[in-house]
């Protein structure tokens, strides 16, 4: 089996994008973790909630991120369960991206269009259900 030899500089270049993204996300979570969104006045009001009185799919996302940053998974799931699933999916995809870059592999397979439609449908259903009386447990 032949091994691919790469210089340290090319490895550094390959991993610079995933590591840079990780730094930006860590900075964002660090900021949200230090400035509590549960206290009004630190963050703007959701424009969708303000205009319609309905929760958008992201409502509670900052509170959820704050809870994740503090290790409180129960509160995070209560504030926005879909966001927590998104954080986990993003973490898994980031690890896969980094591992491919470290090994010098080409980009992963393309995501089928049906999967994107499925994600959109889940977000839409989540948004509708959290605004109905029986889905109040999904409201932030």
C-alpha cells in the first residue's frame, strides 16, 4: 500500500479551514457562554417572533447554546431541541471534514437533494408543532 507523503506546510494549509472554523465557533460559544441570553438587553429580539408572535425554528437557540456551553444538556434541549441536534450534527461533520483533510482525501460525497428537502421538512414541522398547543413542550 503506497502512502501519500505530504509536507508539514501542505498539512497546515489543508487543516487551516476546519481549524479556523472551529476557532470561530468556539469564540461564538464562548461569547454566548459568558453573556447570558436569559437576561434581556444583551441580544436583539427575534424579528419573526416580534412581528408574528410565533416561534421561529431558531427561537431559543442562543439560550440553548448558553446551556450547552455550561454543560446543561437538559436545559439546552428544553430551549431548542432542534438546535442541539444541529450542534451535534455540525460537530460530527466537522470531525469528518478534519479527518479527510488530515489524510489528504478529496471532499466527501455530495449530499443528495432529497436529504436537503428532508431537513427542510423537519425544520418546517418543528416550527409548526412548537407553535401549536400540543407542541408547547418544544417552545423555548
